C-alpha cells in the first residue's frame, strides 16, 4: 500500500513556488507534523492515565500525584 501512496504523491502536479515559498511551506508542514505528534502523545498519556486510574483506583492515583509535587 505504501508504494501506491508514493506513486500517487509523485504523480501529483505541484505549482511553481516563488523564492522562499517552498522553504516556508516546508517549515509549516514540519511544524504541523510536530503539533500532530504532540497531540498523539498527549492522547496516549491521557489513555494510559485513565487505564491506570481504572486499575489502581482514584485514591491511589491522587496519592501518587501528591507524591510527585
């Protein structure tokens, strides 16, 4: 499937950029990817915390939170 996607991307027509536009577009793309990665990490942390709370119970989680402050 990855090869199909690569072919699709390579076949896509891209307009010509003015000087500096490509660099700005790449920087924006990288920034958006980083934001997406951070959001996924945040979601994964929330899920892990919810699972731990369900297993350990809210009282144990509150005690643990107080111990790290």
